[in-house]
C-alpha cells in the first residue's frame, strides 16, 4: 500500500481535528454522566479517595441500620412499660374500690386483682422486638455499635418489669384476699411502689433512646457530608464542560476549514508543477 504523503500544514490540521474529536468525546461523556472522574484512568488519586469515602458511607449506613433497630427494640419496651403502668393504675383503682365492701365483694375484687396482676407479667413477656426483650422476667440486653469500626458502643441493659419483680403480690397469698382495709392499704402501697419502679425503668430506657437518636442523626449528617466530599472529587462542572464542548466544536470547524485550505493549496501547487 502506498503511503499518503501530507505536507506540514495538512498534517497539523489533521492533528488538530483528532484532538478536537477526542476532547468533544470526553466532554460529551462527562456531560452525560455528570462525572469528571468515572474510571481509574481519569484520575487515580481522586478516584480512590472518592471510593474510600463511599465505602465508609456504606459502612456507616450499616451501623445506622443497627442503631435504628436498637431504638425500635427500646421503644417496644417503653410501650410495654406504658401499658404496664396503665394496668397498675387499674389495679390501684380496683383495690381502692374494694374498701368498705362486703366480704363477697372483697373476695371478688381479690380474684380480679390476681387476674389483672397476671396480665402485667404476660404483657412484659410480649414486649420483645426481634428476639430482644428488655422488660421480661429474664430481660436481655442490647450491645449497639455506634460507628463503622465498632470502636464506639452503647450497652442497654434490660430490667425486669413483671408483677413479681415490681413487687406486686397476689391478693390471695400476700394481701389476705382483701379481708380488711389494712390488707387493701398494703396492696395499694405495693402498687404505688410498682408504678414508681415502672416510671424509673421508663426514664432509663428513654435516656437510651435519646442517645440512639442523637447518634442516628449524627450518622445521617456524617454520611451526607462524606457523600458530598466524594462528589466534589469526581463530579464534573457542567458549565465548564458545556463551554469546553462548544470550544471543541468551534475548534473542529476551524480544523476542517484549515484542512480544506491546506488540501487545496497542495493541489494547486501540484497542478502548477
């Protein structure tokens, strides 16, 4: 095959066209993807920095999920404690209503008391979440990792809130089946102490929920910051890329015109010779 011989002006024009085409292709790709650095070859340092930030974001999001699940478990226990307090208030009302009643009325009240007392323990056992119960007769605990490396943790210990642990005795066994007002007063005192215990447990768990919420918000804000930082490393300036595309198009038009002129000049010289 015979090589095509190009003069200096023609060769320069062809080179200019090739460079313009490459620039236009690169700028078009950046405008389409919105990224200045999409592959390692586009900028290894920025590419790997951005990748490292994105990897940390993924790890933080996993930790955030764990925090959210822990908060749900604690909130489930708080809901249980709220219901237990309501049942305890009902017990107190039932006991107070039995004062001054007949023997039959007191015995009936004692039976209702023990039935309602059993519901407190049953409710405490039902207040679990995803296999964790912080207020059952044998409460568990939560060990929550608060960051992506596991170097920051929060341990939430459960506290039993069944009727026995709260100190609510049985009417038949502990309060003489409400035979006298003194028995009723003893039951009311036990219920008041139980209500105070429930509120104390709720306050402790509420503090843990507040801590988890703060960490959840912090993790969300941190991941947003890391995402923004990664974007700054790799995202394209669309205004600048648009200007470069327009510049490359003008340059390509000039290169085409230069090539046409150089080719015509070469032809004219050839004709003269």
